[in-house]
């Protein structure tokens, strides 16, 4: 259920016990982290905090005032002390004498490094002047949904006055930068009793003389707006009321599993993309609403929103009442082509002589009535965060359209933010992606020694991994280990019996919903058995063939289906065995099944070549570390024919041929 007004109110997280004894800078960090801990206060990477602190100048030995402000690209929820830029306030004030006017404000960013205190390498953000020129010790800037709902309303100035009176001011839309910093400073001079200001289509600035008073004011202002919105919208049908009904959770995921690999194939032309699916209550309320399509077409308002989500989403032509998924799949190429053409036209209308080249024209956000929201980005974390940003945008549109008329940023203003030369420079500074960035791997037998080690290597190279196994306890332990080292975004698990056709198909549906598709299959699930041929039962023979031959066939067949939908090629790796090439006594069932794997791989390599699907085999010999083979009867069974004595067994272990 959607939250009530009471549950939407923010908790004041300030703890006097925790803050006791902290220095001014420690309090800045504490305040920043507790503000960023709630995404209703500000989205990931959005907003910034600052404090003006007296420090000793390393050259003169005298005390000077230094601005500590969140550096470029940081996140206040996870920032550490090295995430703050430090600048001399005296030099920041001197910049006013160099300012040549709004047409030249971008050049002011180049002066900021000359203001750096103690050679701090952390780059200062574009919002630095806004913090510098507010004449208070502590300043917060956040993008709370409740505030932006007011800021993005057609009559936002009047609403701000109605809600806050003279305690919170209002400034019209202005692109973040030096000029806006001067505007904010002038507002403070003219309104010394004000506690903050709402920036149209942008967010909130608040301030105080202490870290705690600043934090308290930020929470108080957001809660005041939240309560006011709740009272005004009580009983009002959000977004014009419902037009569609949500499918069941299983049906929603099934539709997403069909759509996501197809979309992924279309949007991965420049680089492999990873998907994220969100069917939360807030998302479903929006995608099912009568007003969804016209509101989505208006685009987002807050600059942080559309930098992550593009100016507008793509609404997929799915009708949950008809269940017309086949029709949608057939029409998807035309829908995506139309979005690209529209985006290119937007670029051509708004570009300037010095604008960066056209970037990826594909949508980031895909809205599916009755199903939810799909987002695609260069990695899983970015795809998830982009979805979170659009949920913020949904919350803003809900509030603004309920109390007034929602207004997106004018197209040219949106373009000037999206294709800002300063943003382009930030993109160019991004580290080079890892070799498997954007790839998705499915590893069967993922909780075993070879499977877990393979997954670890893929994760180190930037891939996302779905671990499939039949041992839930081992899966959980492996997942805990890998997520602890590589993060929860990039690791998923699924219980899959490779001999069960339905389970295999469901596993591929899961990897499609969780990551958008698959690029790499490592078929590694296996068993080991040893018995003289006269003691090999039909059940033992069939078990080997079911797992090591039929199982490899089933997971490969589903991989082929998915990879052909994506039309991006792919890679399949069979973990066979040296026993598939070299006969071994007392293991006829195992050796024959492994030989079958190898020949199956040869057949698949021929079939997959035209689609760019590569199929290869690795043939390990004795694998000891992490392998579960040696936990069962295999050890005793293989010891007998090759190492009848303890001395002989030690020798066979030493040379790795057991």
C-alpha cells in the first residue's frame, strides 16, 4: 500500500548521544550521512552539504575561514571526510570581482581550484558558490520529493508562500552555477530572517548557525511540505485515477522477462546494457493511471532527475486487460525507433555550436501499464539508481498534479543541462569500464568450487552473475561471500535443477528480470560417480546422462533462445572433464556423459556461429580446492583402482591424477 501522510513524515535522526564530543567537521559528516540515509530527503548523488570552519593556514599560520562542501560527484549518504572539497572563503569572495556576467559563468568553475585549501584534490562542484555566498555557517541543499512537488508546480511561488509564509523564500528557475549563487546570496542579504529558499523546478536550500539547527530546519521544512500536500490531496485520485489494473506479481515478472531481453538487444548497440525491474506500489499506481502518458511526456523537472533518466521515458504499448504481449513484442522495434527519432529531433532543435555530440538516443526508462518500470544503464547499480530517480519524479508529479499543474523544465533548459559542457567534462573523467562491464553471466553449479571461482573472476572483471545450484545452503553462503566483496547489485541466485525443463526455463526468466538477459552461460553443474561396469546400475547410468548430458542440453537450449532474442551474440562455456577425452576405468557412465558434453558443444558451436554465439569447452583434471566431488563416495571409489596403498594415494594427489 502507498504510505499515509503520517508514515511519509521524516524521522529526525539526530542523536545527541552520537553527536556528543564531535568536532565541527565530524558534525558536518554526521549531518550529511543521516540526511542521505533517507532517499525521500535527497536522491543518490544529489544535494550537497557544507560548513564554514576556521582553520590554520599552512603558509601563514593564521586562522582563516574555510568552506567544506561536498565535492563533485559525491553522495551525502555515503560520503567520508575525503569527499569534501575545501576552499578559502576569502578567495571565493574575491571571485566576485572576476565575474563577467551570465554568458561567462561557466568559466568561473576554472577559478575554483585556485581557491583550494591545503591542496585538496577533491574537485569542487558547480554548487559551491551557492554554499559560499549564504552568510551562515551551515548549509543544506536537498531534492526532497515533497519540496520539488511544490517547486515543479505551475504556481510554485504562491504555493511556497502559502505553506511557509516568509520563513522560506522562493527563487525562479536558474541553471545551477555562479549566477544562481549570487542570486542566493542577494536573497539572504535582503531576507536575513529567512531560514531557507525553494528553487523553482530544483530543490531546497536551508541553513543554520550550528550543524544541528541546520539539520533540524531541513527536516522540519520537508515535513511541513509533506503534511500540507497530504492534507490537500486527501481523497484526490492521483494522476486522474486508474485506467488499468495490475497483473499478479508472477504475471508481471513474466511480461518483464519477455520484454527485457528484447529491449536490451535494441539499446546495447554502443555498449552492453544491464536492466532493472521495479513494480513497487508507487510505480504501479503511476503506470496504471489515466494521466500517466501525458505526464510522462512532459518530462522531469529537477536537473538531477533527467540527467539520470533522460528528459522523458518510453511508454510501452502493453494492455494488461488484453495481455497483448506478442503484439507488443512485434511492435517493439518500431516503438524504440520512434523514440530514437524523437530524441534526435530534440537534440537537433536544441543543440548549439559548441554542444557535445549526440549521445545514446535510446530511452533509459520504460513504463509498462499493469506491469511496472524497466530501466537500462551501463551497469546494474546505475540502472537501479535511474529507476529510483524516476520514482522520485513520480512522487513529484503526484504531488504537483494534485495541488496544481505539474510543469516540466522547458525543453531548451533541459537540453542545456543534459548537454552542459561541464557535465560532458565530468563524463570524460569517468574511469575506463572493466573488460566485462555490462555483461551478464549465468553459472550452473554456481555454489561449487569451479562455479564460485568462475563467478568471482567475472565479478572482478565487471560482470553481473546469476548463480544457479540445487543446494540452497551452499548458494546462500556463496552469495553472502560474493555480495560482501562485490556488492548486492551484481549477484543473484536461483535454485535450478538442470534436469528439470521447467526449472531451467524459469531460471532464465529470473536472470532476464534481474539483469535484462544473459551474455555468458557457464554450464558447470555436475556429479561424479565411479563403479565397475558390471556394478553400474541403469539408475546410475541415467543419472550421469541426465545431469551431464541432458542438463547441459537444456541450459544451452534456453541460452540460445534468449541470446537470439537479444541478437547480441554470446558465449557458452562447458566445464567438461579430461575424462571426456581420456577413458578411465570404473567410470564408464561419467566418462561417456562427459564425452557427450564435448560433442554437444561442437554441434552448438556450428549452430551458434551465424548468430555470434561462441561455444567452447574446458576439460579440467583433478580439481581439489572447493570441489564437492571429494566429499562423497568418489574419493574412496577412485582411490581403489589407482592407489591401493596410502603411499600410492598420496602420490596420486601430488601429481593431480586421481
